């Protein structure tokens, strides 16, 4: 059986990454290959151990690649656009996004808050459909790299917040991060690069709890 191995983070779907996050530290190399190559575990278990380990490593390397932010993408013939103006985010959008980012199983729901069908385009500007809580199922098939790039906008907001609040409160916020490495990186300039998907998700989840 020929495996189709994702070579680009946008070849990975949100639902794949969600399955991996749910398994967490219990995920085996066979699980990783099964999830991201979309083949049954029993098939993976019949493969040579060396091959499974090699494919698993290749997939994890793809997940660690930095991604760029894209305001729009097309999925199943529908063009989706990111919230045009975050300064005008509604209370409902913010509350739902906060709740969904705190739960590793709800990445597709968070994606449905950030990206909605484009209803009108005029030059570089565009409008999207009003938020009504729908669209989550469609976002399970959204490209992970696009969603990760969008999440970084919120990561950057937290980064800026930490730079401008008193040291006492900054220390309290940093204590919510899982590791000192995350805290140190959060305070450093990322030189325009988007942090990898696992890092962004772990950071946002810690801050949203």
C-alpha cells in the first residue's frame, strides 16, 4: 500500500492535528502515521518499524515548520476570509474564540470564528458573513498552516500585552505557561516568523485557561 505523506503543513487538515492533540503524550509513531496518512492502524502495524519511524519523523518535521499568515483561502469551492478588523471583533466572537482555544478538541470551532465565507470583495478589502456559530464542521478539513497563521495574530496580541504591563502582573501571566522556554520565547522578537503549530496551540491554550 502506498502512503500519501503530507509534505507541506497546508496538506494537513485541522482534524488530523486535533486527533494528535487529543492523544497527547500517548500518541505512538504508528498513531501519527495512521492519523496523518489516513490509513488504519492495523495497516501501519504491518509496516517495517524503520519505515514507520521515518514517516512519523517526517510528519512531525512538517508540523514544526513556520507558516505565513493568509487572510483568505478556498475550501471545497467556498472562499473564506479572516475577520477583517480585529479591533471590531464582537463580544460573541471573542468569548467563543477564547473558549474554543482553551480546548484542544475545538480547534475547528475556533477556525470557524476566525474564518467565514467571503460575501463581497472590493480591491484588497472584503466582507465576510456575520458570525452565527456555524461552519465548524467545514473547518475540520481546513488547511492547518492557514489556521496556524491566523492564531499567531492572537499570539502577537499576548506578546504585546506582556511588553506593556507591570512586571508583577507579567510574572503572574508567565506562570500560566507550561515551560520556562515558552515564557522566554514569548518575550522575544520572532523576526517576522510565525511560530510552529504545536507551540502556538500550547501557548494559547495555557493563556486561555
